[in-house]
């Protein structure tokens, strides 16, 4: 079964000003993420605005990332949809084009009503990509589906033969730790809240997926390196900086704000799609000033972009 260590970027999808997909920019993004030392790319997820794209667009975006990556970096394709049938089509396509893994959120319109119901839904999706590792994407803050993940693993371990683990995007670190320890670490539990990376490392995380890793991976990788080297005070100081960056960032809608940060760093990812709305000129300037005040741009551009060995 696939094993990931390090950081995975929850990449943004680039759009042209008319909000059509800018497929041509995807290879540039992939090269940046490889250079920044990331271990993988999570595409068409929340930050990639997958739910805001058509099935055809999502397939083309997945294909563009997989082709550009060319097995130099792992690509996990998010296929979650309110229609299980559509999710199955996306999953089958992701497997067919050679994605390293597939992931799906719970249906978010008609929602699963029990853990058993959730597991049945994920089993139906995973069966369409049976030869490819599958991760359930647990993100109750967006889906409204918050269930016992240990129970999910217990039910799903036989129901879903290709279950690799969970992309765990919730603040309940106690449950996250229990999932990590389930059956001596049988499943990989990828942590999903960037601002809680250091606490997640403290309870056993070895890999994480996050949106701010797209533009600040070297800073987070340094935090991981310090942590695993036992330099805890330095790790806390390094991580506290990114916590402050995120605190200032979330004064604005998160996805448009992060696309704005990418633009500030020279990567114009274009606007977001409705119902997401790009930052106004005033908000853009306010975010820029807030980040400049704490020397974010100096720090993120001064970090060595070469891949680092974060594990001793």
C-alpha cells in the first residue's frame, strides 16, 4: 500500500480571468511544488475548487497534474461529489490515468446518516478504482458529516480492500491519534489542518496535506525537521510564525485569500469561481500589508527551496 511521508500540497486550480481553467499553467505549478520539497499534490479538493468544476473539467485537471508530475511526485485526485455515480466516474478516470491515489469526501447534499451508511458510500466509490489506494476525506467543517472515524476504519477495513487511510481535516487530535494507532498503524492518516501541524506531529503524524504548503512548504518542512531532530523550542517558534500568517489570512475568505497570496508571490492563479469571490482591491492590499508587517515575504522567499530530509 502507498505510504506518504512529508507534506502534500492541496493545490489551487488556476483559472483565466473569465474563470475558465488555465490547464497550461499546471505544469509550472507542479515544477514549483517539486522544487519546494513536497511529497505529493492533492488536486480538485476544497482548495482546488473541485466542487465548483464540471466533471469534464475535473478529469482534465487531474490528467494535467498526473502528466506533469510524471511519477516524480505523488498525485492524489479528489473525486468527491454529491452524486455517488459521478464520484465513481471520476474515481475510475483517476485510476485509469495513473493517479497514485484517490480520495473522496462524504456526499454533502443528501448526507450519510450513519457510519455504516458512510462506509457503504465510500465502498461504492472505491470499487470504481479498485487497483488504486483510496483515502476517505474527513472534513466535517465543510461537509457537515462528522462521525466516529475509528468505527469507520473498523467497518471499512474489510468493506474497502483498497482503503489506504483517511485525509483527516478536523481539530479533534485525540481521535486523530486513535486513528493513527488503530491496529498498530495499519492505515495512513494524513493530517489536514496546517495551523495544527506541530501538535499533529506530537501525537504521531508523519504526513500532512494542506493548502498553505503550496506557497510556504519550506517553512513547514523546517518545522518538521526541527521537531524530528528534537529541537522543540525552535520548532515551536517556526510553527508559531505560520500560525500568525494563517491568523491574518483568515480575516478573508480562505481560498480567495490564498490565491491572492500566490499572486503576491508571482503566481497569478486567477480568480475563484462563484460562490467564492476574489478579494477586492482593498482587501488584497490589507492582506498584503498584514503579511508584510510580519516579514512573511522576506521569510518565504529566503528559504532554501531544495528538498530536505526531514526524518533522522
